[in-house]
C-alpha cells in the first residue's frame, strides 16, 4: 500500500502515541515503496520510538531485505536504538545484513 502525501501538510516525522514515525511503521511492515517515499519527503531514518527502537532495527527484525538496504543506503545508523540493527542481525543470524553493514560476524 503506497501512501501519497501532498507537498504540504503532514510533517515527515509525525509520530503516533507510541513515538512511531510513519517511516518506522512503513519499515516495520516491509513497505519498501512507502519507506522510499517518506525518505524522499525528508523523513529522518534515525528517529527512535518511545521504546528506543529504530526503523532499521525493526526492518532487520522483520527480515525486510529491501527496506534494510534502502535505510542503510540512506544513512540509517545501524548502532542507534536498543536493540540496534547490528545486535538484531547477530541475534537472528542475519549474516547478509552484517555483511551489508560492514560488521564482523560473531563466531
């Protein structure tokens, strides 16, 4: 589902009552097109929600390859939040994400 926003109106980092930005919700639900559109509109990929979670860590948790790659390319901080994207990739044995992030894999 692609959400379309007029050029004025909704702030790109609008949050819900849990501190989730529209970008966090799109990333967590694997919506690559919506994630790209929000980033193009100025959404900050490093805004943490009220639980200290980042959009890229949510995408890693859900295994959304396209979203993880897109957020990483758009300068999402893989060490932001708790657990961060690197910790999540280690936890769920997502070696491809660790390689993308340039992080050594744990033995």
